[in-house]
């Protein structure tokens, strides 16, 4: 009897093990085919059988299960699986990406402190990926992300249905957006996450949309149970459904946006104008997002690699995304043409045109990028689109950058999960160069336009006063909805400042360095620490002035002033603090920067100290009182340079014997600068050797500022006749200009004028008794800055 029972138990165990292994293999096949929704169910079954898989097989299955949840945007289950996975111990190198996906899931679930810790683990395993350190830095202080939330009102719109709606674009007073629509009650299913195929829809009157005010970070206001329903228009053309297919690349992940699950009420009533878009645009597969030219007669849109009835795959068997275009004739869309830079081997989609229709921005995972999907730009030249240009590492990361939009001022908005954000995809604002081909800086737009979930597909005016965007914040997962926003407050109530602390000699970042802030900064009442990259972020109140004190054992403390009063924009700034190692011979050098006119102190001047013994440099910024300080070694000569927009200076020097001054004077256009120690022999205009030394300094200044133009001005005292003094001063000014010409200064950059005795600095005019020293004050040579 005991033998029979043991045999039954053994058969049950073998059967259960065989079943689990079979299910696991089925899950692997679905995973490899990008069918993540199906893979999830199968992996859960396989892992639910105790002792059915080996430890190695169970770990591999959990890794793939966690990634599958990640790909279908089920962050709660992704967190659960990765938490269980890490509870079993450290992951081997080949599974280190799981740290990244776990951190992303935690952030999407609002658990930023835990996410920070996991990002730090990821950084240790993937040192070449800067995302870990940048996200970890952000999650230490979330103030920059939340400080401006009260400036915006966000509404959940009544056009949203139980399907996905996202990526709205303005079109002839209405909205064109992407939705997972239905026709004849039959669903087209996309096997990546078992959701319907996407089509373009058109709502002619956007102003008629009704909405419900949304809570600060996702979800509706608790009192609002339902949003008023807006009748959903038909697709921009419709057709029959076909068999399942995927529309994405294994590299990109879910490139076509997110998809459905829950939402508000849905009506299939047709709006007649939408029929005019015809069946041409919407096909059997995914369509959208789209962009339109200013006149509305040309569209560029995303579709699976399917046109003219031909369906194509890449060499690895994946149907990619491509960009297509069509022109409207008599209100109907004509033949669809493929853009020339598409390829069967990679995805290209999410188009956005510049205000003048001459630049096309889009997202692609083509070879040569920085990560998953990057933002590219193509120029309209000679009747065709040029070869795409990658917008560079300022905007593109190892993650995914997608859903670009360009506002009326030519500023770029992008959704990214690689730039530091609140979780999932965040919306970022980027200033472009005047040619639109490079990114100058990138800024997270913060709450409430961003949330811990996916936020993307924004369209707005030039000043971000109003617009629409897409988000799955309401229900999470794959439920994308369209939101409307308006802004009443400032775009940015504070200015983000990145502070980095480095070794003055090696320029290596100094991690875990204490930085105390004194002045107008949010969070300035606490001491902060730099991260592993020697950096920290602070949010500075507008019109504020303050000082940093950086302290680290083995280094001399450094106190640096900073002001944003004279900064014209509201973009993030960067400040570097250099620390010098402790040295008994080190001394503190103090200086002040003042303006040539009125001698007032200047804040926000960048000051560089150059050690002429070893060529090392230190850098700081003046505070509100124009002061700065450095730590310097004795026994070395130092050069001092100062820079500020629209201003210049001749710099300064401190010699090893202590001569010279750390105080500098800066000038701007229109200032008059006296040149000391330029003397002439009595009644002569010949340049003497001692005067030549001073004019050589002027020549160096003209070389330093190649666009500077000056007026050379010469003055005499009141002795001798006025006409004689006028002639003498004119000759002396011309002699000085001639000398500078011989030193290589272009003649067109200088003018010479003699003012004789007409502009005395004191009372010493004709008939007034004055001492020799008083007469000497009036005998002077000056330069006036005509242009800088």
C-alpha cells in the first residue's frame, strides 16, 4: 500500500514537472514572438507549480515574466515579480537590466526612495549607463518636479472611451488623435498586449469637448464619478479586420504608444466630416500618430510596414513602423506614399513638422542611435526629405525618446523614459538652435503634466498656456486617455540649478561632499550631499541671490556666490565648485568685480583663476556683492579672468611676491576706460617706450574681444591755447591708433579723436590756478567702447 502511494506521488510529481516545463517552453515561444500578454499567463502558470522547475529555470522565467509585465505597462505586477526575484539574492551580470526595470516600476508606482536604491544598484552593474545616477539624483529631491503643479489645471476629456486615445494634433479647428476603434463589432487584436489595432480619428470641433478636472498627479477628482460623454467620431476611414500582427521592434519595445483597458463611456455615432478622410489613411494595421502641414492639405503619419496591399517584415521576421504621406484633393486624401528614409529593418514613426513645414522630427530605432528610440530630424530640400540627422545626446539617451512635437516658436517637446522623470514616459521641453538641428537644453515640465505613469503626445501653443496631452495615469497599465490643460501661473516658478563639486586639479567629481546653501533657495535650510557623480540639484527661487559652502575632509572649504537676477530665461543652470586639497602653504584669495561705470559690484560673473605654475584652473561665480574667493598656493603667479554676457575685462594678475590685485573692473558698450601711465614728451605726440607698454595691453584686449570697436580719446590740460591743445590731442590719439595698427589691430575697429582741454575732470580751466597734480589729472588717454 505504501509502495502504491509512493508511486502515485511520484507520477503526480513527474506529470506536474513535465506540465510546468511544457508551459514554460510555450511561454518562451510567446516571449520570443513579442506576445508579452500571453507570455505573462503562461509564465505565471509555470511558476505556480512548486518544485517543477530548477532554480536556474525559475530565475530565467521570473526575469522574463518581469520584463513581460514591464512591456505591457503593468507596473504593479512588474514590481511584485522583481521584488521576489531580488529577494532570492543578487542577480548575475546577464540579468542586470532587471535592476533598471525594477527601478522604473517602483518609480511608476510612486515609490521614489526605493527606486533610488535600485537605481544605485543598477549603476554599479552598468557603469556606462548614466540613467541610474541621474534618476538617483532626482529622487533625492523631487522639489523641481512638483514646485509648479499649482500653475496648471488639467481636465479628463469626455472623448475618452474604454479604448486607448492618445497623441492629439490640431487640425482645422478640431483634433485628430489615435484610438483603438471598433467596426462591425469585430476587434483587430495586436498580440503584443492583446489590444485592438490603432486608427486615426477626427473630432471637428475641439472647443466642444467637455471634461472633468483631474487630480494633481493622475486620477480624477474624487467627487467626479464620471466625465460627460462626448460623441466619438469615426476613424479617418475604416476597413475590414485581419489576422493578428505585431508592429514593433524587439529593440524599441512598445513603439506605437500605449493601449486600452478601461475608461469612460463610448458612442459610435459618426460625424460626417470624418468620412471625407476616406479609407486611404486607415488600413488593416496600426495608424498614428500623425502631423499636418500648416495649410492642412498634407499629412505625414505612422503606419505598419503595409502599403498598396503589400505587407513586409524585417529579416528577423518583425513588421516595423514606417512614415507615410498623403495630399488632400477636393477634401479627400489621395494616394499614400512612403517616405524615402524608411526601412524594413527598423521602425520610423511619430512625425512632427516645424512651424514652417521645412523640418520633420520623428522617432526611430535605426542603427547608430544612443539607445532604444531616438529623435531625428530631416530637412525638406529640393522637393524631398533629406537623410535624417540624430538630434544628439543632449536629448537622446539609452532609453526611449518618442512622440515629438514642435510649438509655434520652434521649441521641441519629447516624451522620454531615459531622461530623469517621475516614472514611465515623461514630457520634456527642449530649446533648439536657430537652425532646428541641435538641442541646447532639456527640461522636465514637471507635475501635473507629468505623473508616475506614462505621459506623452503633447500639443500646445508657443507659451504653453493651453493644450492637450496623453496619459495612462487614470487607470495605469495600457489605458491611455487624452487630457486638456490650461496654465494660469508662471511656466517655471523656480530655476533648476545643477551643482557639481570637483577636485580643482584632477577635475574628478567629489561624491558625498557637504554643500550648505545660504540665501533664496528652496530647501536651503538643510545641508545637502553630492551624489556618486559629485552633483546635486536645487530649485532656486526667482530673483534670488545666495551662496554655496562646499566642505569635504582633506579639502579647503569653498564658498561661492550665485545670482539669477540678470539671467533672461528660465532654463536650468549649472554651477561648478572646485575644491583644493588642504595645504599648509595655501592661502585664500578674495576679490570683487565691479562695473566700470558707477563702480557698482556685479553679481553672477564667472571668475576663473589660472595657476601659472601648473596650468590648473579654478572656477567660481560672484555673489550679490560682487565678491569671490579662491584657495591659492603660495609661490605661484596667478592670472584672473572674468566673463559675463555683454561685458568685458582686461583681467588681472597676482604674482608670487604678492603684487597685483584680485579686484577686477568690467566694462560694457558705451563705457569709457582710462589708460594709465601713457605719457608724452612736452608738446610731442611720439609714443614713448613706457606708453607703448600700456598700449600693448590695449592690443591684447582687442585680440581677446575680436568684435570690439573703440574710440581712442586724448585730452590735454588747459595750459596753452585751445586750438593748439585740440591739434596736439588729435595727433596723440592718431599716434596711439597708428601704434595699435602696427600691432595687428584692424584700422576699421578704431577711431581717433582729440578733445584738447574741452573735457576736464576737475576745475582746472583757463584762468584757474591749479597744482601740477591737478593739471596731470586732465592730461589723459582713454578708450570708449563702441561695440563689444
